[in-house]
């Protein structure tokens, strides 16, 4: 099979990918040559188009040997086998990453012109290139997409070397390749016209795709910066038999509201939760930071770990939200940390409330016990890679919740995500998860 050009290859590839139409797919072109192919695929599947910009981390004295790869959102994926063999000092690895990240950011700015990347959390990442020779860049893209939260990763190319296709099957959930010629020397030999794609062409295709998506989808995924908030005030919530204190923020033109359930030893003043809440507010999501216990009750350790009591309080607060004029029509999500995550999942299973999404940060979802099986809300569990005990508990909880529950590990992060960039990664993952699921929930009620 000889393709006329990348447009022709994209149209033929799109025919093979038609079964994906209607699924929650984001088409990701590998710049630059993969973007014209991806544009045709995205148009045929009626799916959003973006680029996935990755940079390989090469060993300084042997740059063709990749230690791993980096992507947007401070994502870094390391090949433990290679790093174990090379034993590159931490400072040298950091220098390699700094240089590659600077180049990555330069390319992102060229291609996107300041636009945010499309959220991949919980979605199918369909990575498209114009062909596979060695497959090393495509492999890095698959790893980065998974680290950015994609629930499923599919690699699709018009033509590729058979060895590269087999290699990529280890990193992608599925590999679609129209042709794997026996005598494969270079991608370009299978195109009549294989001229270089320019940065300007990539930016133009992304702009055309974005305008098409905007015309087809009236859903608003972010609040305008000049919209005044509907509410930004301290509140008191009366629950039986106590009164709970909190702070409610509802931005202008909100798409949902998220109630925070903090862990033991924390409060509504938690700087970590306030940081995440601010990120949600910028994305058009309301936030309710509140204390599940009174100051006197917090001195009683039995109440601090009484997940059923905490969940009951969270349900009552959710019902209170539903009675407010400024929040009553908004879909609700829960953000739980530590023991609060167990309370959030317990409450999400309560039939009296309609919770549309749950996120756990370094949480103890296992404390919800038998209620986990009753959770229907899409659930994202975020755990630090060095928080080994909690990570094991989260894996068990993920299995108990089953379908709709995703676990993302933030590499090198500890329980409180105090490492540089770790909390920002948590906030971005939570934001993307809530925007995706609460926006969809709001659309179904129109």
C-alpha cells in the first residue's frame, strides 16, 4: 500500500478506527508529521484533537539510549531497567531533564499558542503518527499518556516496521497498523508525497480542530476570568446534633461543586486542600471546605476514625448544598484526603445523595469497607509512589470498587505530596477528573 500523502493515510486509518466513534476518545498527533494524519482521524471520529509533546531523556554520553521520557504536566517516566544499569547521578539526570523540559515547553508554545492541553484523565488516548520506524518516540508517548491519567492507550499508524509494532504492544493497550511491510527501510518510502510538516501547519490544524469541537460542544469547561463569583463566604451547616464550619466558593457560571473531606489532624484551613480548591475554582468548579467534626470532637480519637459518622455528616452537608439557590442545581463531587477519603466513598454510596465524581488524595478508601462495592460515581485514587502502605490499601480498594475506579501513582511522592511539583500534579489530576465528569453530568440534566 502506497499512501498519496498524510491526509490520504489519515482517512484510510480513520476507516479502521471507526469502532472507536462515540467513545470517550482524545486523538493525539505526534508532532509534526503525525498531526495531519491525526487531524483526519479526529474529524472522522468526531473527537477532539491535540498533540502529545514528549522528549526522551538520553544518557549524556550515549544519547540514543533512553533513560525515560518527559511530558507536559511535570510528567516523568523512567525506565527502571536502564536507570539501574547506568546509575546516573541525580544531579546529572536533573540537568538532562532541565534541558529537555525547556525544549518541550518551547515546542508546546509553538504548537498550542498558549492553549491548555486536553485532559486525558479517564479517557482513551488515541496516539497517531505517520509511521513507525524504531517506535521509540511512540513508546515514550504511550507512557506519558498513561502517566497523564489516560484509562486506555491506543497507538494507530498507517505503516510500521513489524518489530516496532510488536515492541509497542507492551506499552499500548492496542496497536493499529494498516501495513507492516516485510522490507521496511523508512516511513517515507510508503508515501508518494512525504514533504516535511511545518510548525505553522501543526498550529493551523490544531486551531481548525478546536473551532470544530467548540461548535459541536456547547459545554463550558472553564470559567471566564472576569465572571464575578456567586459566593465566596464562611458558612455554618447545622447537622444533628452539631454545627459545622466551612467556606463555600461558587465561581461565576459554575459547572459543579466539590465538597472536601479532610483527614485526621487537618481542617478546612488545610493549605493542601485550599491549594486544590483554588485550582478547581479557576476551572469553574465550586468548592466547600468544611470541618466534619467540631473542635471538641476532634480531641476524641474514636470520632476522628469513625468513618460512618464522618460519612453521615458529609451526606447532611451535601443535602444542605442541594437546598441552596446558588448550588442546588449543580452536580456534586467529593474530594477526600486520608480518612476523609473513606468518608467520601462511604457517603457516595448513600442513596440520599447523587454524587457524580470522587477523588482521593493519599486517602484511605479501604476504610469505607463493604460500602465500596456500592459506589457508582467515577472514582480517581491518587497515591504517592513512595507511600507504599497506603498504595497497597488503594490497590485493594480499587478492586473492590471495580469498574469506574482508576488509580494514578505520582512517582517519588510521599504521603503528603510535599515534593516539588507533586501537589500541583494532584491538583491538575483532580481538576481534569471533576471537569470531565461534572461537566458531563450537567449536560445530561439540561
